[in-house]
C-alpha cells in the first residue's frame, strides 16, 4: 500500500466525561458518540470495505462475520486509524490503568447476512494472564442500526470473570455456561457513523444479523493491561509471532513491538515499517 493516500483521522473528541467513566465502570461498556467525524468514518468505510471484499484470506466465521486481524501492521491507511492516540487515551481513561494494543480487526458483515455473532465474552479466547482491564473500541463506519447488525451488551456481565469460551454460532452457548446471564438485562446499541462503544473483555456482547443490502463495516481496536503476561495459550497473534522467530516467553509481559503502550505510540510508525517490511500477509483467525 506504499502509494495509497492516507485518510485523515478527524477526532470528534479527545476525552470522555466523568459520566462515561462511571457508566463504563458500572456496566462494563459505554457508548461514546462522535469518536471520529462522520465524514472520516464514511471514508474509512469505503476503504475497509474494499479490503474486506478483496480479502480472500479474511476469516469467515461460518458465514456470520468476516474478520481481518492486525490490519494496522500491513496497511498504512488503516494504521492511522488503529494508532489514533485519542482512542488509546480514552480507553485508559475508562479502564483507569495503563494499556497496550493487543490487536485490531476489521469486522464486516455481508449484505443480507442473517447470522448473528452470538453472545460471548472476548477475554476467554486470549492467551493472557494478569489482564483484568482489557477493553475494545468498536467504531461504526456507517450508521449501524438494529437491522444492520449493531452490537448488544449485557450490562455488568463482566462480573463473570472465569467463564470458558462460548460458541459464536450458538445463541444459547453463553447461557448454558452461566445460566444467570439469560435473565440479565440486554441493551442493544445502534450507532451513527463515527460513534463507538467501548466494552470490557468480560462484558458479554452480540452482533446482530445484517438484514440490509449494504455491508456493515466496523473497525475494532483491542487494548490489554500494560502488565499482561503470556499464558502459553494458542492464539493467532502470538502463534504468528513465534512462527516469525520472535521470543514470546511464558509468564512474561507481552511487550513485543507489536503490542505498543502509549509512550511508544508516536515513534512506532517508523519502527514498524522496518520490522514488518517483507512480511505482508493477512493474518486472520477469530480472537
Ligand atoms: O461485530 C460483531 O458483530 C461482533 C464484534 C465482537 O464480537 C467484538 O468486537 O468483540
């Protein structure tokens, strides 16, 4: 993508209010309106849609969701969005701890895709220990209504912090694992283009079916605690690092270059060009 014109990331906001922080701390998720401008969101929508449609290697989760992982390492345009410092700062304001980027992903749902991404928590899929505050920002790249497959959340479900992984194609999987969750309130959160939700790694959520004729495009950046350690679990991101010959010691901090904390963000872009030149491949596997 060397000659690709960059898309300016116009931040709608640089900080969140005390109310956002309180809501997030209470419920395990919060909606943040106007995280980026509408125009910026729509520009990224077109760009990322072309990547998703062209991406034959993007993982298709039994037809329900197409996912391109770590796109920021292989595409300079998307990197501008993923590395936006304001998102990082807001994630730290909400979680209240220093963080690192775990990975990003483009999550797209094809038109007339009637399959939901069923209720699940993210954390159980990750090879992490010592990470109690992981947080994802899910940015709507177009107006994302219920009909288009917006996200839904179970407030306070992050109190269940020991659950095993759930099946994304089974609407009852989460409830089978923790029956109490079936009776807890569900909140469906339609978003306008440029709005976002931030959710905790243990907050149960679901992406609805896309009943419309348009692609549903979202860009997601996941942050983990800065002190997160590798627990030797199998995961596409760490498996790939190991395959690339990078050391990932068990029980030690995940502090490799691709997991930047905020202090190194500014210097990162040039370093990454060096580190990843010649290694442009699509990496895509869920969670
Ligand atoms: O976009 C979706 O439909 C699901 C998103 C999701 O599961 C996530 O961001 O963790």
